[in-house]
C-alpha cells in the first residue's frame, strides 16, 4: 500500500470568519481535496486553525504551499508530519470538526493547540499522530 503522508499545522486567523464563511471554506476545500485524493480535518478555536492534511506526499505539500500563503491566516506552524500506511479520516476530504470540550481525549489535543501558540518544537511526530488518531476516531463517532 502506498504510504500516506500526514501534515498537521496550526495558524492564526487574520480576520473574523463567520460560521458560514468557515463552512464555505471547508466545502470548497473538500471539493478540491477530493480531486487530489486528500483527506483531513479543519478545526477552529478562538481565532486559531488546526488542520490535518493527508494523502500522497507531493500532493499534500503542493496544497499546503497554496494554503500557507492564503491571506485569511498567518503564523502557519507545522506541528507534525509523518508517514503511515493508512489515512486517519478516509471518508473526509475535509471534515469540519467543531470543538467540544467533552470530546474524547480533547484535553490532550487542547494542550497541543495551546502549546502550538507558544511555537514550541514538537519532536515526537509519532506520538502526535497517535493523539490525532484517537481524536479523529472520537470525532468520527459524533
Ligand atoms: C485555514 C485554511 C485551510 C484551507 N484548506 C484547504 C484545503 O484543505 N484544500 C484546498 O484546496 N484549499 C484549502 N484552503 C484554501 C487555499 O488556501 C486556497 O484559497 C484555495 O486552494 C484556492 O487556491 P487558488 O486561489 O490558488 O486557486 C484553505 C485555506 C485556509 C485559510
């Protein structure tokens, strides 16, 4: 099986986006991502984004290069990247995940989110990937 490349980043929103603008962004991303065989999620919390992109490495990086220069956000910070044999969200070309405090293992993800704002380096991509894996499994059950 081809290796799946996962890229997780956070960024800061440059302008206030309404829930409608956000879901429009997610929907248009999903249409483009489907054509490129990309999957993942986009989450917003208190003016920060966290996004997971997964697929063929070159495709993920090409898309990420485009996303990175999008004026709707800045301070783009890669939290983790890793290869694995399987997608975490095979059915979602871009899932809009709404943050809920009660989400399983959310404290860990919240901690990751908070730490990313301080731009701390992450040296254990495997560990982060497992955390995101659990988070995706929990989000999937909603
Ligand atoms: C937070 C954020 C996440 C985005 N995610 C995606 C994505 O997953 N896929 C995608 O094609 N575009 C995504 N975009 C939109 C791209 O930045 C870009 O606007 C879009 O791909 C169109 O590119 P173009 O104007 O160069 O044709 C995202 C933008 C933002 C601000």
